[in-house]
C-alpha cells in the first residue's frame, strides 16, 4: 500500500538516486544554464559541467519554479499521498522555498514546507530522515519534526580549491576578504544559519583535506551520526576521505559518497569537497 505521506526535496540535496529511489523521495530538479542552453539538473552529467567550467562558458543556476513543484505535488497525490513533507535548501541560498510555497498553496493535499537551514547532504539527510519516519509508519508531523531537527543539527564543512566561483556568484564577498588572495591558502567553509561562513584556512591542499577530516571527526565525537562526502570532479579524493572517516568514526550509521549537485557545483568549482556530519 502506498504511503499516505510523501517526501519531496530539491536537487541541491545531492542525494544519490539509489537512496532517493529506496526511500521514495521525489526530487524536483534545479535548472542549469550553460551558455544559451537550459538543462534540468538530472539531465546534466558532471563531466559536461566540468568541461564548461574549463572552457569558461558562462554558467548560471535557477531554482525549480512553482510549476515544477506543482507537478511533483500532483504526482505525489496521484500515488495516494494525503499529506506532503517538502524539505528544501535554505531560503538564504536559493528561492526554492518560495516556489514550493506557491505550489503548496494550490496543492490538492496539505504540504508542509521544511527549511533545512543549509543545502547539500545536510538537506539530503534531513529528507532521508523524514522518509525513514514515513516508512516506519510515522505521520507528517513526525516526519516534519525530524527533518527540521536533522537540518538544524548537522554540520557541513566545505573545501574549495579556489574562491573564484563563489566570488562570481556574489555569495562570499565578506568571506573572501578574510582569506585574501594568497593562492597557497586553502579555505574551509561552513554554512551557519543559511549563510556561508569561514571555518578555517590551511596552507596547501593536502593539509586542508587533513584538517577537513579532523574537524569532521571532532564534530562527530561521541554521537550517532550519518556522514556524507560530496565532491565535484574529485572522486578519488572523495574515496580517500570516506575511508579515513570510516576508520575514525566507528559509530557512523550511513556513510555516503556522492557527486555534489550541479547547482552547487557551479558555485564551488572543480576539486571541491565537503563533509556533512548529521547526528540522529
């Protein structure tokens, strides 16, 4: 029997398709414009995004519009849902929530919008937590509460090779001033209350990635957590980070390696890596 509660998220969650399918999560895609061509997130291979960056082709991102959410909610209703929990990227980073609210106002069934207070796998784990509650028989209120708790409680630490792409997006002018222009300094960033903030700065890529692991281990210490490693064009480094985290965080339940959402990747650039620690 289909669940009476549907869980919807947006593609900035960076959820691997296998997990979204396993937990029946409906994912609404952002749109990526490469040059003059508009592509739905799910139809854009990572290597094409990386090639466009290498060739310096203009890239912009656009959140899913209200119509996209209306179709998703309609689909959930058609599958038998009587209530929808819609978990999304923080409004401080994207207009996704506004689109979802506009569609929710016209939905055939009640829609509860949840702000994850971040993006990437912080959002992904919040949506997964809601879906787990639903699959175990919980109601929409239970699922919404758990998603909100997971979003607020998670810590994401982001490594970028360069601040160039974040500067171009206009998201980190204040952060950029703190790091300056020294090429050897590699920034670690985080998202606090929906805003990108400096976390640390380290001399050299290898040291920065070592510090990334150390910080994640410290955040996870003594708690039951889910862990995710996201990357853009850095799968080998992602595997190395994953193995190190598995060894040093034995109480981790889910440990996920995933390609970062193209809508995020366009802003962080090639070589970016992130670790999300999500207590439960």
